[in-house]
């Protein structure tokens, strides 16, 4: 059976590794307890408290609840904006938590590479690059080459750090 507490702690460590300031920010506001109530699914109780973080389906005390549909949760993750009508309980902590996560500059490409491999990371990188790039930035050929070399170096550094931390 999968130990979801261990999996959550590993995911949080990986998120902290991929973001320079996420760990300190979470420690400042922790422990955080909340209920994720997604329509049509079981309630998910989450505690974020450093290495003692936990996730379960058993009822626990919580500071706030997020009641939403799956589409609402995806919209929040993409936009970084949490509507107050989805929050029940201590809305201030919920907004601070989402602000910390959204502003932490988590390297999604690094996480995709770590969990799913290089090929999905490459596809994601290409799609994100295509969607968010402007023509002004990429018209200069030398600038494009320099940016490509910097990206390659960053990917290599990420892989070395991942190998070193394993």
C-alpha cells in the first residue's frame, strides 16, 4: 500500500528544492491545516508542517476549507487567484498560503523531469516557451543562441543537484 504521508513529504521536499524561498516561507506560517473538499470526491485533510506534514481522508481539525469543483481547483492552480467564495474558515491563511506557493517560482520543468522523465519535460518546456514567448525577444539570432545555452546549462545544473541530493 502506498504511504501517502511519505509521498506528501517527498513532494514537499521536491517543491522546496525547486524553489529558492518556499521552505522558509512555509516555515514562517506553519503549521497549516486545511480541508480540500472537491465536489464528488472524498474530503482530503492536509497538514503542512515541515517534515511532519500529513495528508489523509480521516477527519481532522483544520483552519480553513476549500470547497470547489475540480475545474475550480485547476483554475486556481493556473491563475494563482483564489476566490473568497471557495474558502470557508480562516480565509487569510488560505490566501497567504496560495500567495506563497504562487510567488515561490517553483521550477515546474524540473519537477516534471524528476517525476516523469526528460521527454515530457522537454515537451512541456517547448509548449510553455511557445505559449509565453514574444516575437520581439526571439528575433535576434545571437540572443536566441545565448538563451538556449543558458537553458541547457540550467537543466544540467538541475540534474546534477538532483543526483547529488538523491
